[in-house]
C-alpha cells in the first residue's frame, strides 16, 4: 500500500510539473545570439581597373560569423512569427585561375611561366528576415520558412598572384608571390533569399529560453546582377531569448 501511494504521489507531481507553463510557451520571446555562416558564391566575377585586367573567377566558398536580434510572436497554438535583424559576414575564397605567360628565362631563352591568380573577397551584410515557425507539439522543436532581405555593407577584395613554375622563376623584386590589386566591388545590390530551417525552444530557468537555430538560405536574386553573383549557404546559431 505504501509503495502504491508513493507511485501515485510521484505520478501526480510529474503531471503537475509538466502542466506548469514553461518560458518557451510564452506568447512573446525577445533576444539574440551569434553563430557561424557557411556560404557558397556562384557567378562570374571579373577583376580589372582599366589599367590592369586579370581574369574571370567562378565558384567560391567561405566561413564567417553571424549576429542577430529577434522577436518570436505566437500567432496560434502551433504557429509563431519570427522577425530578426542581423549582421552576416560571408567571405569568399574563389577557386584559383592559372594563367600562362611567355617570359625570358636563363640566358634570355623564351619559356612559359605558370601564374596562379587568387581572389579573396570580404563581404558582409545587414539582414532583415521574417519566418513563420510551425511547432511540433510537445517536442520543443519547430520547422520554419520565410523571406530575408540582405543589404551589402563591406565589399572589399584582394587579388594575389603566385608563380607556380617553372622552378627558379622570381619576380623582379624577389619572391614568388605578390599582391596585385586591392579594392572594392562596385554595383553590389540588395538581394532577396528564401530561408528554410529548423530549431528548438528549450526552457532554461524561469524566464530564459535557449534557441539553437539551423537555416538554409536560397537566393531569389543576385548580389551583383552584372555577373549573376549569388550567395547561398547554411547558418547555425545559438540564441538566448527572454519570455515576456
């Protein structure tokens, strides 16, 4: 009889604890967080300043940081609206392009030199996003989708060149590598993307909610329409929200 009473008491206590409202159930959550962005860049990027024209670069990728503030508003028992304002760094390390130029080698004998051109871009942007989140009942998990608007901020690049061969070839001033050009991309424009992803709302204490969030961004327009340069990628962030 005693054991039965203890079991019933534990069951009732568990039921009452489960029924208590959690911070993650609040109608309004406010907070922010940081994360990592793994981006892919596609298009044709040509570098030149009118005096020196190099070549065309294609695919690139890079890893950067993200930071954002967000509001989660409950629309229905299983639906939330997420509105966020953030900053994203989407650096791009483009695939190397090899060029071959005739040079005068030892004894002024003509030969061909292989030169590897490397383009590195430092791109950052302000982002405004909205997503509708569908919560999976009783799990704390959600699926979501919605549009995002990206406004380019930093748009710098560095072009470097390295002599790949033949052995022994050096620049006039010495060394086998040099910086050819540094500047900013022109005609970069605001672009749209569709974001789909998943995440979780995990109660932590009486008022706080941990919010890991995984997103995949699909470009709907180009960062640079002239070269059809688009940016896509994954981001993973951890946010701390306050229940209001």
